[in-house]
C-alpha cells in the first residue's frame, strides 16, 4: 500500500525527469522534488514547490551550456512549472493542477479516486504504509533495580511502547528490550546491607516490600560508616567474582524489583518486554574491549581505558579500578544487538540527559564497523515531567511520586468524572455499574498516555490531572467520546456492515471531502512516525480527525438522509482509523460511553 503523498510525488518525479532530464543528474532528489500537503484547501490538496529550485539549476552555467540550442529554455519559474505540468503522465489520481504565484503548482486530487481509495479501507481495514520488514530492537523503560521506577521511566515506557506498536503495524519485527539497571557498584552497598541487617536472610528472606526505603537505609550507612563502605567495596568484588552467596542476595533484590515493575507494565498494557539487563552483558565485555583495542580505538588515561568521541568526556571502556560500567555495558549491548540479534535498527528511549552518552556509543559503534550492513541507530530523547508548579514532579510532601499511586489516581478521578456525568441532567453517558470500573481504567490510563504523547517529546510537560481529563481539551477522553459518538450513530442507523460493502463515500460536500482526504493521509502519518519516532504526530492526526468529523456531522445529516449509506461509510471508516490510531498510542477506546 503506497501513501497518497508518494503516489502524487511519483507523478511529479516522472514529469520533472521528462521535462528536464538534466535535473535529476545534477542535484539530490530532496532538493528538486518538493511535494507537500497544503494548509489551505483553496490551494488544492497538495502543492509542488519544485520550480524555483529547478529554475536555479537551469540558470547554472554548466546546465545552460547543456541547454544551449534549446529554443524555449524556461525564463522564469512559472515557465518551469508549465513544462512540468505538460509532462505529468496520464493517471487516475489528479483532477487538475493550477500554477500560482511565482510558480507553485497547486494539485487537486480526483474525487472519484479519493472515494475509491477510501472505500478500500472499509473493505481491508486501515493499512500501514509499504515498507521493507526489518529487525528492530527497541530499548525502553529500563528502570533500575532496588530503586523506584520514576516518571522518567514512565515516559520511556509510554513512548517506547507507542513506537513499538507503530513499527509492528508497519510490518517490522520488534524486540522490546528492558535494559534494566541490575548491575554496578551500588550492589555492593545493597548486598552488604542485606547481609548485615538481615543476617539469616538465606533461611528467611526479608520482606522488602519497599525497596526505596531499603535503598535509602543502605545509602545512609554507606555515606556515614567507613567500615560499611569498605565492606561494600569488597562485596562488589565478591559479587563480580561470582560468589554464590552474593549472587543469591543480588537475585533476591532483583526479584523484588521485578514484581514492582511488572505491576506498572500490567496496568499500562505493556506486554512482551524482554528483560535483558546490564548484567546480561558482563561476560561479553572483555572481548569487546579487546576488539576495540585491536581496532586502535582505546587509549590509556590515568589507569583507565578510554575511547575519545570528540566530546568533553570520553567513553570509559574500563574504569581505573579495572571494573566495567554503564559505558562498557552499552558498547557491548550495541554490538550484541547489531551482530547477534542482527538488528537493522536499534532504538533507545531515554531522557534527553543521556543524549551525549548515546551519541558517543553510536560514534564508537560506527567506527568499530558494527553498522557496516547499513544498520540505523536512533536515540529517542524526551524532556522532563513537571508538576503543577512547573517544578520537577513530586508529591506535596516532597517525596518522589510512586508510579502506581499516580496511575491509581488517574483511574479514581476518571471514575468520579464518569459518575458525575451519569448524574448530570441531559447527559448521554449511560453505563451499567459493572462496566464503570473497566471504563475508568481505560480512560484513566488512556489520559495519562495521551497527555504524555501529545506534545513533542523533547519538550518538558506539565503533569496535570485536570488538563489530561478535560473533556473539551486535546485529551484521550475527548477522543474517546468522539469515537463513542460515531459508534452510536452507526448503531442508531441500524445498518449492517455488509450492506455498505459496495457503497462509495459521498465526497461532494466540502466537509465530506476534507474528512475523507484527511483519513487517507493516515498511512503517511504512520510512515513519518516510523521514521522520526515522534508519536505526537499521531495525536495531532487523531485530534484533527475528531475535529473534522464534528465539522462534517454538524453540516451533513447522516441518519434518514438520502445519502445515509454514503455517509455511514464515512462514519464506519473514520471509527476504524481512530481506533487503530489510538491503539498505536496504547489506548483502547470504549465502544459506548
Ligand atoms: N537504566 C537507565 C536509567 O534509568 C536507562 C537505560 C537505557 N538503556 C541503555 N541501553 N543505556 O537511566
């Protein structure tokens, strides 16, 4: 399935190549083939803005030589456009073109083509853009053992999951990898605390329900007690040497954390995350360091082994105490993913604070030749979550908010909202008591996800229950209500889906045309998200869909109208695409609210 924009672009590519064969030879395609959606329907549906760049090339000396003897060499960009338009191959896509201003080509699509393409969605469901299937590793969520998952990990989980869903929809094989922080020097302190505070732990394992408190106690002792500090150092060494008792302590700590992480994943409907934490790479690190050394990338510096990547600080391949750290692990992990997992693309979803770290890792991976097959490495950075007061997100008492509490609160508030609406005079919200709980969960989690995804991920965003649950705002509830409204129109019409099988949508009314055209752009939005890894583009698309549907529904009667079937086709497809779009964000809409 090709996208609408690529179908249009292809026509212009052919036209330009035929009109000016010299152009493709003398400039990159992205410079001379510029086709984009218009922002104003007056200027058509798409616009080709190639004429200025092409005119410039033709004016270029070398080229005018080549053109010498051609009597009608174009004098102005408008002439260039006219020549392009003459060369557009015969097709079913375009209705007409107009040359405007200094030489823009306004492109109007053929309504018959639009209607037929739209009816295909009714038959086949929303389709992804065409793409070559790839092996993709997405490293996301990745919290740290014995520490509470914080809102940064929540963002990573929500954004990462959405990216995975988009890539899967595009037909790629996605490996969801949880690069859990389950190794490192902090374990010396944790094990030592476990060993001394819970001496008979191997007979009777302590119930460490609150690992954060445990972590704080251990840290306090580490900072205040020199003897404890020294013993912790020894514990790290024994753990690294594979001492069974230390490993047992370590495993116990990991298990407790895992249960807590899983509670969050279950709530967020985030399935299929495979834990491949830092410790997974331990045994492989020495060989990687050897390889990088043999490739001449490693330098000695104050007893450490470092890799310079043109940044202020180098990567630490081996620390001065001989140990391995975050950098050594990520160097090894990226090689493993590219070479053992045979990834065509590796994606890392973390806060923007780690951008430089990943730039260096990618730099080193390329220099080592691990990307030779053309593999692509992407860091997906995101901003901070801020509280209502625009400061870093915390509870009133200044404690870091537990994710589970935060998610619970969203659900509780959703439930309150639903009950309020049900008790409001004139409200259409009707729901059986038994369905309320599930509904408030879907709304609550949906709203948390959407509030996170709707902004460009690089910007910090302010966490506000009131805003994210606002029925009239750009929120998941707004989308969910719009969706439920469409399903209720379908239900009221009482028409069976199979009765619409061969019906084409009506596209005569401008509101119909705009809505139908917009829906046809879904695959190109998905394509852009798969490339840029910016899920907010899907949110924008969905919000526009709801707005355009409301415009349509206000101006065009559906039920009882002579065009009822043609308009029900529109409702049917809009609902299907909205549902698909929401599912790409990890949101499951309700059929009825
Ligand atoms: N555990 C890290 C943190 O909490 C994130 C790990 C991201 N992945 C990676 N391969 N470094 O910040």
